[in-house]
C-alpha cells in the first residue's frame, strides 16, 4: 500500500515539476492482498437492542479491519481511496437502523455469482470517495489506471427497461457502500466504472470527497426536472440549511436565481448561511417553534406562526418549494406553508418516517409531494461539473482519520457537526491533491466557509 501511496503522491507533485506517472506505471503497481476498511459486523447487529436511537453509539459498532481485496469484475474499477466522508446512511448503518444492512447484502448476493461477493459477514461502508484508479475490469474503456476520480453512489444493473429513462428507476438500483459492500471508507474501494467522475482539480482529496452523495441528492431534489425543477425567482424553504444536504440546496438556490429561506437551529448555523450569501434566515431555537403539542398531536397555530415569519422575510410571498428531509417533525408545517400549486420535495426522514399532514392544505391548494432519492448518473455528473467549475463549493468542516470514523459518525448522529465531515484514507495529511491553484485561489474563501466556522 505504501508503494501505491508513493506513486499517487509523486503523480500529484507533477504540477510542481516532477515527471507525471502514466497509466502503465499505475497498472504495474502491485495490488496488496488486503487493506484497511471501516466495517460493521453481522454478529453484532443486535448489540444496541433495547436502546433508543439517540442512545446508540457508532463508536462501538464501527471497526477498522484488515480485509481481503475483492475480485475485480467486468465493468468495475478498483480505486485507491485518498479520502472519503460520512453521510447519514453511514450513521444508519452503524446503529443498525431502520434495519441491519446485511439484509441488503444478502439480497444482492442472490442476484448473480458476481454479486455474491458482497454477501459477507462484514460490511465495508461509505458512499463517497476521492482517489485514483488502480485497475479496471473487462469492458471499461474511458477510465484508466492513474485517473484521479470521485465516485457517485448509484449502483445499477440496467438489465430492465425500467431504468433506461431514469436510472434511479432500475429495479436493481442500490446505494453503493450502504446497500452494497466494498464502500469508500477504506483504503481501497470497488465501484462500477459508471460511478466514476473526474476529480475537481482545484480541490484537495478531502474536499473533493465531501460533496458526492449530498451534492447529487440536492441537485436532483431541487434543480432537476425529476425533483422540484427550481426556476429563477422561486422562494425555497430549506430545512437544515447549514447541514450536509441543506448547505448544497442553499448554494443551488443562490446560484440558480432563487431565494433560499434557510431554517437553522442556532445563531452559529445562521452565520454560516449568511456567509454562503443567504439573507432570509429563521433560527428555530430563537423563535421556539413547536410543531407538535405532544407525541401524537400537531399544532396548526405553530404552522401559521411559521408561515407568517416566512412571509415577513419574502415580502409577503409563500414558498414555491420546500426542501424536505427532517420528515415527521416538520412535514405538517412544510405542507401548510407551501404556496398554492407549490411543491414539497422530500428525500429523507431523519426525525421519523411516519409523516402526518392535513390533506386539505394539499388537495384544495393543488400542491404536490415529490419523492426524491439520490440522483441518476447524468444528474450526478452535472452536480459534479458545477463543483469542478467553482460554481458550487464543498461544505467540509472537519476531517478525521480512518481510525476515528466512529467518532465522525457519532458527531453526525448527534448533530455536533456543520456541513460535511471528511475522513482521510490513504492521504497522509490534509491539503494534498490540488492541481489548479489559480481556480482554487479565486474560490478559497467559499471553499473554507465551513472550515472557518468550525
């Protein structure tokens, strides 16, 4: 593994005058028999039995193990991972909610002899990476060893007609590193070659690894015609606007000529939204909105108070789009405050899956609820292209070592973080991998907003 790392560091240094290494050099590097990876164990799936969600501690369930390198199949690539990041699906996996991920791996394993590789008693997790291609399998033509890449997390088979208009509709659609094995929180990762995209040249490895899942998810949910189809002039209510998803939604709204109404939970998070360029901000903690009277009863008076506050910020207008992901806690309010004919688009339910809302405010006002899940390959590519052009920026706030991934997941689980948290895999330190210094310098303040806030 040291030989692989030395080659990557030498190749990256070529911008400073050292000779660049070619595809043949990387193809000649020996691949080790094993590598370090962050895992959960099948025999520990019941370790948190009887505990509430908040009591479950990812630091107890996430391990760094030495695991064998998987066989490389057709249409696949083996990538040396320089950096990755923690997403909320990593948290769900670590606390075995809503159910252990080993059921996903078992079902995938029944699909084919090649898929059987994924059905193991350990699950290598992680749905983001930035790194370098080491090997490609038969049938891979556009990627070569030595290519610097990031990966989106959509894994599809595309043997059914259903997926050929929108690959997210493939019956065998899965999220890599969550519903498949060999994920990105590791020194090596196995991906389908159509998951690969060019690494943005002006970003470091850890910065490039941070946007992947959340950036693509926010793009489809808010911008794509498969989601809300945001347009110039729209008012967009964004829950958790300084968080992993919301921070990208806020940037897309600003870049697309819309007005984000950012909902946050502290003055510190409000300042981050202002630093991104947002002006309409609601601090839930300061205004003390309580949308539920008790566990079973919502409070429509609070919906109305919330809607009034929104109109104060928009010059009397209701919101065209609600960017939803908290779920149960906020969904009733989201449906209520959306304008007539508007759209509530949801991609998650971090506060609970059972949503309740007053349907009169939906059907009588011709509103739409749209479900959105990750992104297809084209949407992921477009989202990454905006990162590469410096139009949208990573929201990395803190970086952990591979050994400290449990702590990183704990911080995300407890909402102790801002934006995204990164994890160094093979990269020995932060700040490596930058090739376009001029573009980076132009956008350095925006790149560092979340780092500075942390």
